[in-house]
C-alpha cells in the first residue's frame, strides 16, 4: 500500500537560523500547547526568530518563541513568550543534548507547522557560522538566483 504524504500547513519558518547557523541534524518534535496558543497558530501568527531549545530536568523546552495572544481569548489567554515543552523520545533528547553540550552548538527551531492537525516544530542541532561562512552563504544564494534567471531567460528566448 502506498503511504500518503503528510499534509503540512506551515505557520512560521526561521530563515535567520539557516543564515546564522550551520545545520547539522534535524528532528520533528511535538509541542505541548494551550488552547489559545493553538488558535493563534491556526491564524498563522508566530515568530521563531530568537527561539532556542534548552534542557531542564531531562526534558527539552522551547524558549523565546513568540506566539501572540489570541485576539478573541479571555482571561485564559497565554503568555506570548512562555517556555513550551517539546515532545521527543528519550533517545532523541539524549542525543540532541549530548551534541548541544559541545562548544559552539545549540538547538534552534527551523519551522513551526501543523501535520495531520497536530502542532509540530522542526528543531535542528546547529553550529554558529563565522562571518566569512555567512558571506559564502550569501554568495551561493546570489549565484543560484543568477543561474535561475539566466536559465529562464534562455528558455523564454528559445522555448
């Protein structure tokens, strides 16, 4: 039987993380959220720009991720930058924490999305880039754009 591809609804992505860090390993994790957080996410409102994951008591927690308050929420509304628990298997947590303890490594969120109705976050083990690495990334991106433009111009003329 052919397996259906999971339907993903992207809520937020962290473009800054791919620029600032060299991504070494990625993992999909579930999130423990309150009702108003889920409703705010369904409206497509969140920011992962300054987020990171840290270990407390043998569990991974997502820090500094901004999910704004739900506009129709009442006194049950959530704090916008509260600490949120990540749902991972014990082996995944141990592996990520062990690698993150090495110098220059951190765990950053790359994207926040809904998969089959459940909120998921893609986290990555990342190492900080040096300035010359960032310049190289920008140069590669610019070269790729120029090549795409040249290909499309060529196809318009000859296709």
